[in-house]
């Protein structure tokens, strides 16, 4: 967590200096939204339902695990889902780009490669979500698409909007960028279809429970390792994600003794980043691992995460799809 992000969630008084800029940001955000709502900026509809999984804050909240859960749930419910995403920090010269489990994360983004490996469905990335959606339909006969992030990308019409909130940090000081973490004011929640909280939710919110799986070795010749086998073992804990503290807490709950190594979200690793000068295990997130898998690292592991959602959440998603989306999503688009 950089200094600015730390300040958002600890209500540092110096951020008051940035409030004039935040007011401008918030005002421009509202104007842009109105322009789409009134049709002055064009909206584009694709011939299959679109589910947006987004957030109101900058940084990670748990959107990608929820996208994975939705794809599995919708497939089990009889749909043929596909996924579109921005491909954040991807350097491919031409977009849209299809993504496979073995794609280079430098070209298409780390989260997209993770999704392709975990979802087992077509994945396409592009900063232009409309272009990504059309490319997905051209390459595969999916009958529904899930958009990882994109709540504020109103050019793509959507049938269902889902917002994911970090249950520990919520909205910080509740200021818009740059004085706070918000991309849009908290009132936007009243217009979305479903609010999911990574952690314990409040009234009207659906809790999302993270479950850590067995540790997977970056050396394909070594089998998985139970987390309990790390009990009392000293490890190098590596995280380049939006909220590293949550990951580190999970490792401590498994009994590990940590030396923490925090990198920026979406960090582009080089092998030297993970050379800590000893033979202790290196334990990282799955998002980090997709960028480190070709480093020939020894005694290095990642922890895949799955989630649990209450049955009521899945039932509500299916109900909204059966009704063709909701009034909230229609207003938002």
C-alpha cells in the first residue's frame, strides 16, 4: 500500500489539500454519467446478457474471484459464459486480444491470464469494453458475458450490475479521487442490482467468503502442499495486490511466520525481486504467480483462492437474468 492509499483509509488530514481536485473529479464523473443516461454519449448493446462486476473504489476488492465463481455457477445453470476485461497494464500492440492460460501477462494483464486459467471459458481483453464484447462474440458462441471491472464504462450496456466492496476498508474517508479512493460517490450503490462484500456484509449486502486452497508449487514437478504443513514455518510472503494485508492474514491463520514483501498492485516482477538470499519458502498470491512462473524458482508456492456465496445470491442472479435485467442496470447504462 503506497502512502496515498494508506492515507485514504486512515483519514489523514493532509488529504484536505486535495479536496478541490476531488470535487472536480466527482463533478466530471456525474456529468459523464448523465451524458450516457440522456443518450448524448452513445451506448452499445450486444445480443447477449452482460453482467458487470465492478467496484466504487480504486484498488482490489475481490472482483476477480467473484467473476470466477459466477462463470462456474452460470455454466452449471446451463449458460455458456465468456469473460471480458480491460487487460490492465497489458502491453499488446493490438486490441482486443484473446487470452489463454498460457498467454503472456505482460501482453494481456495478470488478472486476465488468471481468469483464463481458472474459468475455462473464452476470455477477451481490451480497454474498450464494447470492442472486447464484440470480439468475444466473434470468436465463440457464448450466450452470456461477465465483465471483470467496467462499472464506470457506460458505453457498454449491461443487464446486471454487481458491486464488490472490501469489507475491511469499505470506502475509506469517502472522498473521490485523489483525496479518497472513490471513483463514484457511495450513493451509486442505490442504483446497482447486487452489492457483495468481501467479508461480513450489512443489510441488503451479500457476504463473500474467501477460502484458501492448498499451496501449489511453481515447479510443475512438485505436488500440492497442505497449508497446515507450513505451521510454524518461516516464509517469505509476497503480495502485489490491492489489499496485501488480507492475504498475509490468511497465511498467519495457517500458522506461517511471515517476512512480508509488499509490491505495487500489478507489479511486473523480475527474478531478482524474489531472491531473498536464503532457502526459506516463498509464498505468493495466484495473481503474482502467473507473472513468476517462468523464473525457475525453487521452493516457491502460490495459494489459489475460491469463494463461497450464499444460495440466495445465485438465485437472485438467475432471477434477474430471467427478467432480462433490472431497472437499476437500465438507468446505469
